[in-house]
């Protein structure tokens, strides 16, 4: 009605005590539209009919639609009901994809994916989703992890050479490394192959020998009276 009703129709139906669709349709056809057309009807400027044909099914246009995600078992849940998709749609790879659950005005259901209607069947209310074998394997793996871990014995081969000796072994290795670095810093010489620091006496004697060397710009290599040479 081209927006000419505004709120007139609502007020007229409220005054008439109409609150049902059937009564509203009878009110429109029997009384209201005739009075409305007498007031607002005008002669068309051109006699041609500008209405276009509906390219879609009117029942599908005037329907309720909701989006749902297809589960791994090819089921769709909506409004407490579950629908099983047909295996003929396997090539569409519908798992984890969204489909439209369409409810028509007459109560019929349609499942649509990108404009294509899908084949499906309704599942009983008490049906339970099947668990995937992968999930069962994961559950069994978790159950195995709950078992207490076995600790290797002290003479186990895994504990040799410090591989599994634990914190005490590595603390001892770090202490030896710190001792070696301190020895090099104090004596100026690297540690021995045995891991012990170099002796302090050897370092001191070497220092004394170095201090006994004569110092100056030149060394006197000639002894005697040098005046006889001139």
C-alpha cells in the first residue's frame, strides 16, 4: 500500500478488537480495503502493468531461517531436534560448514547450502551422537598417562655418565667449572687435565725470574776502561 497506511491499520484493528491473523484478513477484505481505496485510489499515468513476476518460491521467501554448523557425524541440531544429512552430499565436504535450517509457514523443514536443498532425515529424540574412534583412542591415552611413572633405579644404564643423574650431578659439574674459571683468573694459567688448578709456587717462581731481568734502554755487554778505545 505504498506506505500510506502508517499506523492507521493498527489503530483500526485495535478498535475492532482484532488480535488474530484470520480475523485481520477478513477485516481487510471485507471492510478496510474498500474504504482505503476510495480515499487514496488514483488513476495510473500509464496503463502498462509494472509488476514483475516472482522468480522465487513465495513459500521459501516468507519463511524462518537459522544458520547451523554441520557436525563431524553429518548431523545438524536446531531447536532441540537433530537432522542427519544424506551421504550423497559427501562431495560437498559439509563438515564444519554452515547450512540454513528453513522452516516454512506450513511447518515443513528444509536444509539449504548455498541455495541448494539437501536431503536429510530426522533423528529420534533420544538418539546419542556416536563418538569417533580417534576420540576413544585419545581417551585411552589419557587413562594411560594417569598411571604412576616408574622411576629408574640408581644402577640403571640411563643414569650413567650423568644422563639421568639429576640436579645433584649438574650442580657438581657447574661447581667444577666455576673452580676452573677462578683458578685461571688467580694464576693466569689454565687448569690441569686432571681438573685441578695450577700450583701457586710455579706461578710465583716464574714471576721472580721475570723481575730479575735488567731493565733500561740498553744493556752493557763490554767490561773495562772504554777510554783506551779512543
